[in-house]
C-alpha cells in the first residue's frame, strides 16, 4: 500500500502540475494578444500593492454582501492556509506519523488549522446551500447563465478537501495515542472511534492523504484543461487583475470614461489625420481589446453580482454584464489559435476555430445565414452606464469601459447604432445641445427671475470677479422641469449671497451623451470647444445641477487639458445651510399637511462620484417632513434609465427602467404603494435626467391609477427653496 500510494501521489502531482503550468502558459499567451495599455496600469506601485492585498486578504469588495463575503473569506483562508496540510499529506503517504519540520505538533498551529478547517466547512456548506436557493429563482438568480457544472465541481472539491483535513486530524489523534492529548486536537479528537489498531490507523491515514492529494491534483489538471473556467482560475489571476486596476487607490473603474488607446497612448484627435490607416477606433474584434480587457474576461468568477444589480437585466432586457464578459472570454480563447497561428498556416486549423474567427464581435446572435455575432446589438445598446456592475464586481472587472469601446467602433467605424441617436448627434453637432434647440434660448430660464443673472463677457469680464461659474447644462437651460431646478438654485444662491455667473449662450453640451453613446468625434468637438471657453473665462470653481455634467467636467475634461473644482448643487447648498446662510423654516402649524420624501440616488452623482450624504442631509433639515429610504439606495441604487444616452433611445424590450424605479419610490413612500395617502409626498432627486425619467414614470402610474395625484417629483433644491421662502 505504501509504494502504491507514493507512486499514485507523485504521478498525479506530475500530471496535475504539468497541465496546470500548461494552462498558465495558454492564459498568458491569450492575454498578450490584447493591445498595449498606457503606463498608468503600473503607476504608484506602493498603492497598488496595498490595494491588492487589502481587497484580496481582507475581502473588502466581497464583503459588500456580508454573509456571502464572510463565508467566502473562510474558504479563501482555508485554501491558502491549508496548503500546509497538503504538504503534510505528501509526507504521510511515506510515513503516517509525519509532521511538518520546525512546526511539528506546535499547539498554536494545530488549533489554527482545526479552527480554519471547521469554519471553511461551514463556509462552503453555506455557499452550496445559497447557490441551490438562488438557482430556483430562474432568471432572477444571479447565477442564471453561469456554468453550474464547474461551480458544483469547485464546491465539491473544497468540501472534499476540508473533510479530508478533518479526518486526517482525527486519525492523527488516534495514531499518536498516549504521545498527545486532546489539547492538541481540540476540534477533531472525537471524529474517530477509540481503540483502533495502530496499523489500521496508519493505513487509513495513507488512504485519506492520498485521496486529498488526488483531489487537489485533479483540480489543477481540470484548471489546466479549462482555461475559461473562471470560477477556478480567478483564485490565481485575480491578484494580477486587481494590481493592474485602473485606479491604484482602489476606487472602482467608474466616473471618467477612458480615452481611446492607440499603441499604448491616448488618441490625440488633433492628430487624427496622421493616424495609421490600420488603427482601430474602439473595439471591433476581440483582439482590439487591451491586454487588461482580456485579463478582465479571464478573471470573471461568474458570481453574477453584476447581473443582480444591472437595471437592464432586472427589467427583462438581454444585457447581463456577467454573460457579456463570459461571452467575450469564451470567444477570445476560442479564436486565440487563429490569432496565434502564422497567416499561411491558418487554413489548416480546425473548422471550429475558423468559424469562430469569422464571427463578428457585435452582431445578431440569431441568424439564418452567415455567422452569429458574439454580442447582440440589443445587449450592447441596453447599457445605461450606471456602473452598478463595476461597483459590485469583487474582482475589479471594468464592464462599462469595454461596452463603451464596442459602442465607439459601432458608431465611428461601422455607423451601426440605434436610429434615435441620429437626432441626438445632429443636435449636438449643429446646436450644441441634445434637444436640437436654438442656442440663443439658453438664457430663457433666467427671464422669470426677479433678480439679474450675471453673464461672463457681458456683466463680468471673467470668472475671477465671482466665486462660482454656474454651469447650467442643456437640461437646465431647455427642459421645462429641469429649468425649475436651475431657477431654484439661482434663487438660493442669491439669498445666501453667493456670487456667481453663467456662460450664457457661450455654454454648450459637455458631450456626455455623445461619449456614452460611442461618438467620440462629437465628444471631442464639444469638449475642446468648451475647454477653450472655460480657459478664456478663467474658470476654476464650477457649480452644476446635472450629475452628468458634474462627472464630465470633473473627471473627463482633464483629458482635454482642463482642471476644475466641480461642485454639485446639493453639496454647496448643504454647506450654506450648515453655515447658516440658508435657513429652512417650518410652515405655520396646521397650514400644510406633512410631506413624506424619498430620495433617488442619481448614478452619476452617487456611484460614479460618491456623493451620497449631502442630498440626504439637506432633506433632513426640511421642516414638517418625513424621510423614507428606498431599499435599493446609495451604492446599490437602481438606475432611472437615462444614462448611457438611453434618454434618447426607446425601450422596446422588457419593462421600462423608469417605471420600475418609480414603483420602488412609491413603495418607499408610506401608504402610497396601493394608492392611499395621508398627505403630500415627493420623490426627490439631484439630477435633471433622473427627474425627467421619474416624472414620466410617475405620470404613467398616476394615469393608470397606481399612484395618487399628491405625489410629485422634485429636485432637492426645490424642496429646500420652498422652506427657505417662508422666512
């Protein structure tokens, strides 16, 4: 038995490690097919090491789902710490009484190994049960579409290894007999019956140790043979994916959309005419992704956290961030042999490889002729760029960047995009706003105010004469509901004595809708025009009411050479209230019914820019009101449906996102979900896009009798102004 155990154990080890190393080389070869990145992926190395160690060892991203994160942490720790038990198992097939050198039977090590083993057992059992409960939810399960067989294999492997560790501990206690005490085997001494013969115990130890080795080596072999097995490989590649993340500090890959990268450098549109004719704008083939993109695809664990939070998926649309990533991964690895082969040798490749190479990256997946696409257009254009997928991903995959890169190619190279975007692009190019309104009407919102609004170039020479540039935005200037927010903010600033000026007709769209719809040409045109205007006006501190303007001016305009201090109106107004420059006043007793307020977090204010508290603090000081938080709020807030240029595209599939969010808001307003009301109620927000979408959703629900007429959608600034006016 001893010889057989040694031979089998060493043979399995050689095969397992051999296949595993082969798998590593294949993964590295595929990742290297990607285009070069710019040098920022390896900057601030100290921060990168700290972030990587924090996210992996402490599971900071995993713990966004606390119970699952804790369970996974114990399994993770066991996987690392119990490698010592694997080393012990190799020694035990030679000598059942083997103990690790130096460590030996050190009581601290023995206690830790048993505690970890038992907690890992509980952790994996919890995760197994959780998966089974989830899978019964069908499409509503975050594991829907994941490779269940691979997940079950990993769970069975972890469970089996932990059981082997505990059995070996119990057998070791019996083998040592009088040489030890229960003190050294606190949680395993009871696992085996007493009175077993020494030879029987030794024989059992060899068998269990061999089983543990075979299970472990089989796992390595399976990994090596299945390079797309993200549920297995993530434990090895996630360290690199986190280290090479976009932001060294650990901030998720949100806020700024990354520029187009050509030969490892951001594309300078001023030099577009000098660009090599073979250069690709965006991503049209899987090899057009950068190496970090291909590493992202390899790292996906198929956990489905992104899918569970995606507003498109949750409203019946075909976009699942998880499935998009895994489809790209599977295609990359299936096409890799074609890309790696010399051009003259490609004809000899297998039919399956050649057919995979012919498939378009973006195209209908259900076709009667030709090759099915990898990513269906309905999938690509369902994204609102809300960032929920990126926020939730425990392995730092940058879903939004990849989606927007594919959109760029479709728009700028293929001219394939939803027809509704033609009007958007036309308005942005010719009129400087997405509504195609006359640029001379940008100041119409100010005509209803009873105090003057200073305009740069007319009332002030430049912005050094005032404290803030008030960036009104296209919605704030042209959209009737958003104009009320603009007027409210202007009145509050005037009341507080804050000096500000606007650009008037010199302001144009920041370009957010163009960039998020893939039209980088138009974005650059608008951004460079605005950059020149802002520099001439000597802009430094900018106040905005639109979350999309905030994100673009603050995070994306540095790419065109403009650095600004950008403040959202809820942040400034909150500061003014704290400083006593604005004082909310309660209405006279009995004159106005109490109001219930719930707040919707705009994605580009919250998730993308981490502004969560100022709006809530403002609402908390509104007299005679009660606040009701929505279940999906803050980091997990549900999108209104307007981002990613979806504001200008029709929702033809599934339920409208704004209706779903409106329903959630109504449910949060006490007594309003079923039409009952004891007073006024408001859905508050801090973004004109959100206000339009939620107002439309509320109007639809009121029209069909599912919402009372007393509910309204208002900006936080309007609610504050209402109380300040009572002075």
